[in-house]
């Protein structure tokens, strides 16, 4: 009985800890959206979550660590979304499915777009720490690799070194086109121009496919 009671207490403590951690993350999302990474403070996040500042420190050492966990979770969701989109498509359509999946993920989750681009800080270079940046950039590259895999299925045979450089450059260009479409659509600029983000991405991929097949 004592062992069972102790196990029950441990389970309750674990559940309470998980609940508080989730409350802190939700509060941090609101604080970052409102104040940006620069303006947000652990004290403000604690107040938003309804907990003491010390409780926040029990879970996260810095606000950058909170931001990193939120962004890492978002990128994990993006990677899962892309893999699912590709899995449903025919092999020759993997590139289009991945590109439209990338675009659709952020179109439907604008908060994740702002989070990933640090837009609450304005359009300026931003980072967390060298270690956290390496971790997050690695996860983002994994997502971009799915785009590159779709290109490899289409690319004409070429020398290995030049093919690798071409695919790298084309992956960067496609990522830039998707991001640009998302930002322009989110700000209403595409509507003014009589266009929409999905169409922009689709045209970019169609032009890319032609280039890849020509080699």
C-alpha cells in the first residue's frame, strides 16, 4: 500500500508539472506575439501563466530556451506534415506536394510563421544562442531536405558535384519563394495584386520542374 500511494503521488506531481509547463508555453506564446522576443520577460510570462517566476525557472532557464522549445515543436510538426503530404502523392508529384504542404502548413498556422521568422521583432536578423540556433537550423534543414528529395526524383542526370550544388541552390530558391508568398499573402499584398499564395508556389514549382528536367 505505501508503494502504491507513493506511486500515485508521483503520478499526480508529474501531471501537475506537465500542466504547468504547458501553461508556461501557452503564456510565452502570447507574450512573444505581443512583445516579441526582445520585449518579453520571464516575469511577464509567469504573470500570463498565473505562476511564480521561480516556477518558470524550474522548467526553463531563459526566455530563449522557451522560444527554442516552441520553435522546435513547430518544426517537428512541419516535418511530420510534409512527410504525410509526400506519402499521399505519386512519386513524380512529391516535389509539388512538399512545396504546397510547406506553404499550406504556415498559411493555416500563421502564429507558427511569425514564430519561425521572429516577425514580432520586425524584419531584422535574430537568434537565440549558438547552441540553440544550431539545433533549430538543423531541424529546419531536415524540412528543406524533403523539398530536395522531391527535386532528386525529377532532376536530369548530371555530374554529382554540379547536381548537388544545383539542388542546394534550387532548394534555397524554392524556400525563399514559399516564404515570400506567405509573407505577401499574410500582409494582404497578394490580394491587392490579384493573386494568391498557392498559385505563386505552384508556378514556382512548375518552372523549377522544367529547369530540373532540362538539367
